[in-house]
């Protein structure tokens, strides 16, 4: 599975990590809904590190579409919140 | 819906699907290549803008730095002339300038990070566009309508996603720069209008401000002492040299 981390790189991540990725994703949704700002950054880092540590870097010359796109490592809590409200990534 | 599926959707939606409409798939390739070059120019421009913004802040910081040096020598002069009251006023002004310099340096660090990110995005897109150009020529040379459609589609989606990533990076960098500039502008206005002597007092409560005044007047006292010692040393030296 090809995974992109925005503003970083694309990785080829073995399928066995999908479940873990999904469960972290769900935890992130809960964190944003509950407004637990302090838990946000560590959880996001856990998600990005899962991909960085277990995926193989896709060479930059390769033109390949990603199956999943992960947010920027520096996405703020506010940006994440507006992402869920469907306002897009850039809050107005 | 999770964060990832939303993010994936947003990036994909940045890329228009108008491309599929061309009658000859080869036209699609050339058209998309133009779009890619346009996107590349846009990110290069953003990097340049970031550099200009940084230069402006650096100039501003340079001016504040010069002001700091001037204030220090003025305080020394005042003490030399036995005007401690005047020296105190000058050194209080110096404290404000120090805070101003700190704020500018923080902003500069923020812009530095944005510039690095955009430069990385630019380099990635540059490589992708280069790869696309090669692939485009290969597809055109071995053109076979049935196959071409599929291969073109694959190459396009790969490079288009990169353009989506880059366009989000540009938007974020711009929105961050705007808020930094708004902050810097607000501080400048308050200083000019005299509402605010110390820009860092913004949003602090009275106790914090009082405490800061204490530490600020402590630094004024320290500096008065240091300047006095310096002056005293200077005159001892002169006396010794005069022997």
C-alpha cells in the first residue's frame, strides 16, 4: 500500500500495518472530538512513525498514486479540528 | 470518517479531472505537463516570497540592534555626565527594544521552517515533473491508443498528487506568513501609537506585568552598575597610562 505523508515523502507500507494505522486514526478522531489537545501531537507522531519506520521509501522519480494520505507532521490541533468539520485543511 | 480518509480526499480533490476529456490522450499529456510547469513556477515564487519576507524582518532586526547599541552608549554618556536619571530612562527604552528584537527573531525562525518545507516540496515536484516528461515522450513514441489511456492515467495521477501536496504546502505557508505579519504589524502600531511600551505585555495579567517591571528595573540597575564599573575602569586606566 502506498502512503504519502504531506510535505514529506511517499512510502510503500506492508498491508499488515493497515489495522494498526486505522486504529490510531480512530483514536485521533476521538481525541479531536473530545478536545484533548495534549494527546494530539504524541498520537499523530505515533501514526507518522509507524509509516516512517515500517514503510519503504518510494523513489522520488516514481509516478505513483497513493492509497492513503497522512497529514503534515506539524498540523495543529485547530487545523485537525477544521479538517473534521469539513472545512478543509486551511481554516479561513 | 477518519482523519486519513478526509486527508486523502482533500489532496485528491485538489487535482482537477478535466484532463480526461481530451480526445487524443497525447494532448492530455502535453496539457498536464504545462500545468505541472505552472505549479512548479508557483512553488518557486512562494520560496522567493519567503526569502523576501525574511530579508525584510532581518533588516528590521538590524535596525533594532543598532538602536540597542545607540541606547547603550547614550546611557553611558548620561552616567558620565552624572545624569543617572537620564540613564535610567534610556535603559528602560533599551529593555523594550530587547523584547522587540526577541519577537523578531522568533518570527524569523518561523519563516525559516516554512522556507525549508517549501524548498523540499519544490525539489520533489521538480523530480516528479522531470520523470513525467521522460515518461510522456516514451508513451508518445510507442503510441498505442488502447494501452496509452491506462499508462497515461497512471503517470498523471502520480504527478497530480504531488501537485496537490505542493499546493497545500503553499497555502499553509502563506497563511502562516500572513498571521506572522499581522502580529508584527499589530506590535508596530501599538508601539507607534504609544499604547504599548513593551510589546510582550500583550495578553498578560497585571501581576505578570508588575513582576516583569521588577525584573526589568533590576536589569536597569544591573546595567547602571556595569556601566559605572566600566567608566571607573576606563578612568583608572587613563590615570595609569598618564603616569
